[in-house]
């Protein structure tokens, strides 16, 4: 691996990022930006392509009427149902659409590196695929989560611009001790966000879209709360990483997501530091708890 000032600190803290205390993936060939070659022709086995097809088929049956239209339309245009996709081919189409590129990474990367990629319109996609026993649940994000869940929405210009601005904001947050608050925003929007539509609530969060069970739960269950999007409220709210979410935040459209996260967060971070975090299942006085789809 090329010399990288972030490497030592990153691997010294892997226990906080992985239940096993070690990150999956081969980092030995990563460059200074943690980018590797996908090596599609030699890296993936027929069994892995078959597993991808099963994962894809399961999600493809679940998302109609549940995922937002732009996700469904972009996924269909990608035409990646028959095997693990080649990142270079997707990048060619993606760059023409919104100026983004996909970069292959061995797995989780340092925060600074992640934000640098996003700020430069590069989306890092993990190269390895989960194993058979992880079909229903996986701890670290794999190529299916990263590609199936995230890539389709990068074809939407407004969402693509928002993600770039998020990357720029992340680099700034590292200097302002605001990373914990920005992580909550990412979790409750890009990973687990819901959006309104004329037909009811729809999903745009990648963590839900790549999940077998949460796709229906987040829209139809009476258990979780569904609260209208508000930036400061989200940044105060803790989240669960080992269960379905107890609260989902709902945007009106991607323009709201872009516009409401555009202001400078510096004064917001300072205000948040003076407030207690909210439990994941909190409903504040005066807040609307939107009903599930029926």
C-alpha cells in the first residue's frame, strides 16, 4: 500500500468499525486514496455472480411501489441483474449523466478519505461480496449494498449535487468536531431516508433499499416513528446499527434535502454541543408522527 498519513490511525481503530476487530477486504493493494482495481474478470467466481443474482432478484420484487420512482427507473437502466457489475461501465454512463465516477475500494475507508471522494464526485464502492450465510444481514457494507443501494440515485442531478456537498461538509466537520452530528444526518437520509410521493411514502435510503426485511417494515409497520425532515432534529438523534430503525425522517423532495443542508453548519454544531442527544425512538412535543402506508 502507498504511504498514507491516515492509515495508522485508521487501522488502530478498526475495532470500533467492525465486530471482529478487523476489517474485511484486502487493503494491501490500495493506493493513497484507498482505491484498488476491481479486477472483475479474475476476482469474482461464478458462485458469487449467482449470489448477486439472487440478492438482486429478491430486492427487485420488493421495491416496486416502495422505492422512489427515480431509483427504480435508474436501476432498470443500469441493467445489472445478471451478475456483479463492472464499475468502469457504470462510470461511463454515470459520468455522462451527473459527472460522478465509481472507485473500487477494499472496504471501509477513513472518514477523511471518504469525504474527499464524495467532494470530488467519486463514490467508493466495496469490491467484495457477502457470503451465503450473510444473505439476509451483513455488518460491513459490501458491493451489493454499495452498488444496488447507492448508485442508482447518483443518476439524479439534485441528489448527486447534494452528496458532493455532503462530502465538502464532511471535510469541514472534521475540523469543527462535528463528525458525530454529520454522521447522524447521513444515516437518517442517505442510508435510511424516506420521501413523500403522491402515492404515499417511498424509500430512497440505501440501507433500506438493499435490505430484505426493512423495505416493507419502514413503510407499513405501526412500530417506528416517521417524522418530517428537520436538520437539527436529525443531528440530535441517535440511531441503531443492529436493528430496524425506530425513527425514519421524511423529506418532501430532493430539493428540500439539498436546500436544507446547504447552510453553514458551524453555528449549528456549536448549538448541538450544548444539547443532549435524543434517543432513537423520541417524538418531541408538537412533532408529527406520519402514519404508515396502507
